[in-house]
């Protein structure tokens, strides 16, 4: 099942599933997607697709793909390497990634499979971890490399938490539709050119291990987003480096989930972007 969160034409914030007969509409969900819910036969017009959750926390893994660790010449970690992104960074599909006018100047893309936690989770075993997952979505762990690596002395949180630096969506695919999340093709497509093309099978720590490990140190609340790391092909490792610039369009594509697409604009160009005031 593909769950979407959207703003209706009446300005209501709703959950739903796409109405296949009317692609600009969705059947409204009643209830709690983290508890009991059902799909009604009420169809509502979609004005805007929103981020599929409003998370209590965004947790993310670094260096979780063998290929990415290899391209950065860093030894594979023995335990998941975790950082936190600010919830202010969340945006949905088709919303702009904004390059701040005061910098940073080295903004990178990172295609990631995102886990959405479905229920309160603490000290769960790897064997039981999947039962605590609501589903999966696409994510782009947008990263200011100059802040991440130099200006903040390798403290990652600030360089990864600028406003709009965590696009997610466009939907949550429930776990029953992705029984094997550790074997999905994952890509970044920048202005029509594929720059990352890998599989989640290259992850060092698989989905059950990630959820179990994180739950040992913190309670994972419903709606928590966990970004599972990015494969090789990021911009700052290329020669010459490729960084996001005003006018770019970046798409994250993950098998069985879909495509998350975002334009890129400089903050001082916002007045030229439709719908932004």
C-alpha cells in the first residue's frame, strides 16, 4: 500500500491513497496510520503532496554502503555511525531545495532509503525489528560539505540540517509491499544524468540491524525517520566535484517506491519561484 500525505483543494491536511481513476485525487484515510485506520470511498482533490510524515526525530547513518566508504577511503564501521538532522529540514516532493544566500557553497546530494517507524520501539531484537516498521520512502540527505567537513570540524549535524535539506516522499510504501528492503535499486538523477546507481544490498548494516541497534540507545517513536546511508557516486568525491546549483533538478529513485523530485534554487531567487512568497 502506498500512503500519501497531502493538502486537499479545501486546504485540509489528509492521508490517503491515490485514486487510480483520477490521478489528481486520493481516497481519504480515516484513523491513525500508526494505529488503526481504514481507506474510505471519499475522494479528495490533491492540491499539494506533503512530506509523508511529520517526524519527532530524523536519525541518519553515515558510511553504510561499502562503495561509498571505498570512494571516501574510510574503513567500514564496526557499528552504525549515527547523526541527527533537524526536523526543520523536511520538505516534500516538488518543493525546492533552497541554497542559503549566505552559503554553504558545496551542497551535495545523497540518495537514501528511509525507514518510517510505526510504533514505539525500545531494545527490539533484529528478528523482531521489521514488525516495528510502518514502511519505507525515498530520501535525499542533502549535505553542505564545506560545513560538514571543514567549518564545523567534522560535526555533521549543522551541515546536514539547513532548511529544506531533507526531502522525503512522495509516499510511504508499507512494509508488506517491500518484504526485502535490502535488495532495491537506488539512484540519483541530476538534470537527467544518473550519478548514483546502486542497490541497498550494498549496505553494511541491513534494515533490521539498523532499527535494533538504534533502539538500544534511544526510544524510537512512531513517525521517526531513519535514513539508511547513501551509495557511491556522491558529488564531492568526483573529479571535478559536482555540487547542487541554482536551476538544478534532482530526483531520487528507489525501486518499488517511486521518485522524489526537487528543484534547486538559491535563496535570493525565491521570489521567482511559483508559490513561494
